[in-house]
C-alpha cells in the first residue's frame, strides 16, 4: 500500500473535466455536475429503465446525456444507448464505454474498440463508505492499509477502494464476462501528489486470474473519481461482448 495519505477536508477545488484527466488519450469523457433535471430520453431508453423512481430516472437520463455527448464528439449524433438485462449500457458497436452517477454528478466515457477493449468509471461522495462496510468491501491487505491512516482519513480511503472496485466491475464485466465480488480484487494505492494517484489491480479470492490492470483516481471536492481503461492490445478478450446476454444492438449514424 502507498505510504501517503488521502487529503483531509471537504473544500478541494472542483476540477472541470476531472474524469477526462483520469483517462488516457483516445478516451472521450463528458461530465456534468449540479442538480440533475430530467432530460430527454429516447423511447427505447425510457422503456429500458422500466418503472423507476423520479430520482433514478434523473440520474439515468443524466448519464445517458453525458454518453450521448461523448459519442457525438466521436462523430455519432443522437445515439441511443440501451440497457442490458444485466444493467450494462449497450454501446453502438464500434465503441466501448462506461457511465457513472450520483445524485448530483454524472459522467460517461467512450472510446473506439480498435483502441480500447473496455472502460470503467465511478464517482462516489467521499464519505460514502462508513466503517460498518469496510470488511465487506476490502480484503485484509486493504484493511491493513486503512488502519495505517489517521482516523479522519479512513472513510475517504475506504470510499476510494469501493469506488475503484465499482469501476473495475464495470470495466471487467463487459470485457471478460466476470462478475467480480469485492473480495476478488486487491488494490495497491500509490499516490501521485496529495489528491490523485493510481491503483494496481490484482485478482485474488476465487476470481480467475485477471490481466494486469491499473486504475487512476482523484479526490475532487466532495467526490472520489476512479477510472480504468484497458488498451485493445492489453490481453486477449476471453469472451466476446456479443456472447453476453444481450446483443450490442443500439446505435445511430450507421454505427453497428
Ligand atoms: C454494477 C455496479 C458496479 C454499478 O455501480 P453503482 O455504484 O451502483 O452505480 P453507478 O451510478 O456508479 O453506476 C451505475 C451505472 O453502471 C453501469 N452498469 C451497471 N451494470 C453494469 C454492468 N454489469 N457492466 C457495466 N456497467 C454496468 C450502468 O451504466 C449504470 O448506470 P445506468 O443504469 O444509469 O445506465 C454495482 O451496482 C454493483 O452491482 N456492484 C456489485 C459488484 C461489485 O461492485 N464488485 C466489485 C468487484 S471488484
């Protein structure tokens, strides 16, 4: 585990486009903050959500809006981003991507399949993971690391681990078809300055061996942001995404 500590306090400056800085060149990330208002969803998107509470609908729509704007920057206007039975977003066929949202922060990232095998991202309020959850989301090595930190920094640190594991899940599931559990991954945190750094990802527990992955993170104001991108040539895809339960069908502008 890294020897430096997460920064204290809640007043760190919000950085516009913070996710874009966490992904490598070739990944387009779009985000929006503030209260999220209901946005226009396509009929297919709206139906894929089924009956959902207004807050869930707002978050879903905000994530889809970010995804549509990211795809538009890749030349695909008005894309429909469906939703699999397993909840993963269904991207236009030449693209991979990921979506994350909280009540007041939404983001999406996309990239071309020729360049990236998969993407994952997550955002959490930095106080999200209280002590009663630590044993559930962290493996013994990670708990040891949390224990080395000043008491006031431990919740932020645990939230970082949680967020990174959510991002890794969103990346690995569409890529390899693995439903990782929190005890299947061990993260080694390395700081690069006070508020950001990398996480080396190791498979452990009952999970099949994972290819080497590195996630990146940043504490940004009230939030922790995590992102992982797998280059297309990183490792052979063990399972074609098309073999997953839903077909990758959605799209616009002739992209299939
Ligand atoms: C799927 C999961 C990671 C989503 O995370 P979350 O914090 O609940 O929600 P977020 O707002 O961050 O992200 C939700 C988005 O994740 C995406 N997502 C959901 N399921 C997904 C999947 N199977 N594959 C890829 N992306 C998925 C969706 O885009 C979803 O938003 P949408 O429904 O509006 O389209 C989480 O609900 C979950 O099941 N976690 C348990 C397993 C786990 O995290 N293990 C860690 C192992 S290392």
